[in-house]
C-alpha cells in the first residue's frame, strides 16, 4: 500500500484528484491539505486534514508516516 497526501482541495482536488487517488488499488489517500474549509474531512473522514503543507510534513517528521 502506498500512502499519499493531497495538497489542495479546490475543484481539481475535489472532483478529480481525491476520487482518483482513493479509488486506485494500492493507493491510500492518507492526508489532505486544505487551507480554509473542512470539505475534505467531510468526504474523506479517514484522511486527516491539515491547514498547510508544513503541518503535514511536521507530522511526517515526528514519526507518523502517511
């Protein structure tokens, strides 16, 4: 299983990238960076939301792998 993080949940992320990543066998949508809304958390509750790329990377550096 390859865990992936999605940076951005605008129209492209919401309509194309997130559904594609979450539907491909062998990939797991593990995190979403979304600056101002909680739409990603509503659609993908198993993928922790982050407000910035730095916050997501800090989680990686602390030992949690996406």
